[in-house]
């Protein structure tokens, strides 16, 4: 097997970002752009699949300045790469707020939460702050971050997740599609994290399922269905 090529060190972040943006635009297709539009991935997008972006990301070392330059380009795919390539220990609280303000679709919101924000020390602070934000994708980011944190915060004690159930209950009446789906995702993930969290999450799901509010009722019923699935319950009991 041939040895792996060494990862590039970026000497000029702005110039390298410009070159990558050009590469992405050349690789994009109208068919992919149409497909992205069907899944509500809007904004400036080249139409490059995630599978095609990963080899580009693997060429580079993590680089905070390069990631910032990619983000500033505004291109959807370049921003996804920025989430892969930024250095979590160099990400600041203000950067997270600024990037969240730029979210214009669910994919970049969830990508930033999953691949970058969840590895920063500001996770719980941002969850609480963004859950109160009226902007659709900033609020979605709060609940997407909860869902990601339940999986990736492996050393976080379970009791730290209990206050998020209050945020979920407060957000359960937001009928905007991309918010309600993230609220539902967060509730299900907390309930599946551990036997300790399963009971309070299921209790909330049942309470929401009985709500007079249509959105809360949908969130609750869907979560109850998953959290009472015998296969899932047995799997959790065996942990």
C-alpha cells in the first residue's frame, strides 16, 4: 500500500480558500444542486456531494485561519469544509455566534454542531442562549447541539442533560419545521443516552403527546414511539 501523502500546511489561507472554492464550483452539478434544493438546502451552493468533499478535507491539516477563510467565502460546500477543518480549541464564543447567525439551512447548521461546535467548551452556554433566539436556524442549532452532545459528550455526567428537557418542553410549541424536528431529535437522543435519562425523557414525551398544542403533540408522540420500542429498550437495558 502506498504511503499517505502528507497533509498540506496552508501558507496563505485566503488564496487557498479561493482555490478550493473554484475547485468546488467546477465539481458541482446542476443535478446535485436540484437535489439539494429538494431537501431545502438553500443559499449559494455548488452542488457537490459530501462524499466528494471528504477527500478535499483530507488533504489538509486542521487550520483555524484556513477554516475562517473558507467560511467567509459564503459557499455552502466551503462552509461544510470549514466545519471539518477548524480547530475546536481555537474556536471562540463570538465565532460560534457569528457562524450561527450565518446559518441559512439545516445542513450547515447540523454540520457545524456535529463536526465542530460539540467539541468546544461552549456547548452548554450556547444551547441555553440559542434556545431563546427567535431566528429559525439559530434556535435549531440549540437543539441540534443537544442531540450531538448526548452522543459525543461521553464523559459528561447524565444529570447535566436534565436541564435540557426544560428547554425542549419550552421549544416544543415552535411549529417551524426545522425547529420542531430538531426539538424532537434532541428529546429522542436524551432518552436513548442512558437508563438514567430514559425515564425523565419518556415522561416528557408522554406529557407532550397529551398536549393541546399540535406541534408539541407530534414531537411527543414520535418520541414516545421510539423510546418505547422494545428493541431499543432492551438494548438500553443491556448497557
